[in-house]
C-alpha cells in the first residue's frame, strides 16, 4: 500500500523467485481494488468491529487494531482480480487498435457504457522473452493520454465532438442503484445514494463504508454528493486506500469521506457565509468555491478534447458528468474512451463501409436467386400468355 502511494500507481506486479534463484517470474497484478476487497472482508469478519452500535471513536480504535493486523497479511492471502495481462517484447508490434483489443480486452464491438467493459483490464505488462523480466507496464491512462498528446493527428470529428454526440457519459459507474444514503441504520445493507443514476455517498459516510459500497456495487469510485441538494462535492476511489498505508493511520477509515478529503489535501474546512442551515459542517465547507479544484467534472456539451485535458491536468481516471445545477448525471471513464476510439469510424471509413454494406446486401441477393424463384417471379408478374415466352427468352 505504501509503495502504491509512493509511486502514485493503482497496481503493482507480483513476482516469484524462479527455482534457479537467478530471476523473478511475474505472477499477477495486485491492484488497489484487491486491497479494498480484502480489507472490507476483514472488517466484516472481525468480532470486535460493531458497524451498528459503536460511536466514531470506538470504530476508529477498532479500525486501528484491524489496520495493524491487515498490514501483516501476506500477499498470497489476498485474492486478486487478475486485473492485467502480459505480452512478450516480440509482440510489441501491435497497432493501437490491436493493443486495445488484445491487451486491454476491449472488443471493437463494445460501446461506451456496455456491461462487457467491466471485464476489461486496466493494464498490461511487457516482459522479455528470455528472462521473463518485466520491462514496461502500460495502463489505460497511458493510451488515453497518448490520444490527448497527439490530438492534432486525430480526426477533428472525433476529438471535437461533444460527449452527447459520442454517446459518452454512460460508464458502468453510472448505473442506477436504488436505495438511500449509507447511515448507521442501514450500513449492513450497503445501499448507496441513487442520485441521477450514479453510485454515490454523502459527506457523512465513513471511508470504510464507502469502500464497502464500491465493493458491493462493482465500481472503483463513488461520487460524494451533498445530502441537502445532491450537488457534486468530490469523489472517493479505491486508490485512496494508499493514504491508509501506515498501520496506525487505518483508524482514519472511521472518519467521514468529507473529513478524509480535508486531511488528504492538508486543508482546514472553511464555511462560507449563507450556507444552508442544518448542514453537516464538512458538507457545508465543501460547498466553498475555495475547494472547486477537488472536484473534476464536465457537461454533456463539452468536447472530448476538453475532457481529456481535464483528465490530464487533474490526473484522474474518471470525470463526473453534471447538469447545470452541478448534480451528477453520469460518468466518463478511461475504458469508455478507449472503447469509443476502438468503435469509432472516420467519415471516410463510414462512407467506405456504407458502400461495402450495400454491395454485400446486393451480392447475396443475386447469388441466392434460383431458377425456380425467377420463374415464380416472372409467372407472377407477366400477363397471361406471355410467361412461357419470357421464360424461353
């Protein structure tokens, strides 16, 4: 966990010493999501962590104890999602489309928002053919940033189109989940807030409960929305687990996600004048425009190239789509953009494909036409007495 935080990565390759003791052999990837799953499972199985009755101080104390135990866990005891693939150096002659399909497992037929994109992997490793040494790790973000860097070489019809025109915003993170906010009363059910069709939590949700929401809904991040008006206040993702790498800091998992945001950014909450009455203090503080940089979002009318710029400058893997009231209505993730690039056709390709499709439609029609079928057509359409003459002709 500490290594992930130091390198600012979402996963690390797990290797095993070869019997010859001369080299390491790659086994799989250990991702932040694997650690989240294992940690939540440990908390749920703990006899001294009462999610229902304990107050925040007791929950934090229990989490600190669990954190110290979890830090001693052997990697072989942590189940892996196998979120990655491996290729050899002599296979690096693939073009971009082949790489997206073969290495990230994103089919050319997949469209943004398709459920099958949940099966795509986030990274692949390149290893030598002779020693199996890993020389490179390429992530989805690397390819998306490559598209952003070389946007001038890509069709303007693609980069300059709006999210709405491209069909973006329907990420798997945007699937509707019914239920109310996570509270002390329903935390065992783990029903996240259903705000405009995205999986979200309120500022008062504890970090450990937010991780549980992710695990139970198969998403890697949740939006933090105001309990009062549903506005986007921030985000909490699986990679945030790296901030709890210090065993003693695991107690912070009992803090609310809003408290975590201020700790993460080393900032003090400042409440602006006129904030709605009765709001949670941290909820109210997050409304302050001073913290706008903590929330990265876009609108459906924004161009794809502008969204990629936001991803690049904000170093984020997803961007929430909001309406005019800053209420989240969807999400654009890296896998959606890669699927779109894989599926999208240039105007020339579409024109060529249209001609080819017409030819394919006509050719089978004539090939499948039989003599008996032709006779039936002639007999059916020819005036009486002329059918036999036309058939002879």
